[in-house]
């Protein structure tokens, strides 16, 4: 059909100018693009915020980074322990990954005896202190998974701190029960009901 149209055009205008040819090619590309889009999206690690950054933040130590994976592409929770050996507080302001389209900083709070998750703008790790996300009620809420993420994999997430510093962290993906030697209990108590929670 495209070939026929092209022939038609060629016949109608024997003197097809380079400009007209270019316009035709652009139109052709546009017509073909939608079909190519899903595959391109699935394979593409490019999200505006996920430019790989392997910078390390001075004085920061990362331990026990893991993700509670849930089936059916339900939102997953990311947990880790951050130690700030520096003299200034570190302010975690966002996180990004090629594996998830959206990552938000969440805290589980109790309200009228019910626990619910609230979005927080930042998480502070005071100078010379350790913050265990699970124990403190924090988690990274990972939504809109891109591509294959399943238990046994590692997912790289970049933590962005105030002042432009970034730290890439590899999170171990674990099954819904956590199977986590240390974080299991805390993680379990902070996540039930998660899929029903409004965001
Ligand atoms: Cu959450």
C-alpha cells in the first residue's frame, strides 16, 4: 500500500524534489512509529530522572538494600539501611531507576489505629547516624515496573540527595514474604494492604 502510494506519487510528480521525498519519508516514519513504540518503551531504560549515576556520596554507607516484589505488577516496596558518617545531615529527596517509572518516598503512619502510607518530600539521615528504613517506617514505593523484575534479580536504584549528590544502589529483589533475615518483621508489618492504599 505504501509502495503503491509511493509509485502513484512518483508517477504524478516525475520531478520529485528532495524536499518532497524527505516529507514522504517523514510521513512514512510517523505511520510506522506507533507499531514500534511498545517494544521501544519496554527496552528503553530512559526516563528523564534515571540517567545512570554511579557517583558515591562521601560518608554514606548502604546496607541491606532489598525490594519486596509483588506479583501482577503491584507496587513494590524498597528497603535499605543508610549510614551517614559525615558531619552534615544527608537529605534524600528522590530516587530513580530504569526498572520503575515512578519511585516515591513513603512513610507508614498510624492513624486511628490503622496504618497507612503517606508520601514524604524527603528523608533525613542525621550526621553520624544510621537510618533503617523498615524500622523507621520508611520505604521506597516502586510503581509501574518496566520490563522483567522478579525475585532473584538485582535492581539498580539511584538515590538523589539534596545538593545534587547521587548514589547508585543495587537492591536485591525478594518474594512477597520478604525472606529477609533481618528486615522481615518490620517489612511485613509496614506493607499489608499496600495495593489498596491510595497514592
Ligand atoms: Cu508505599
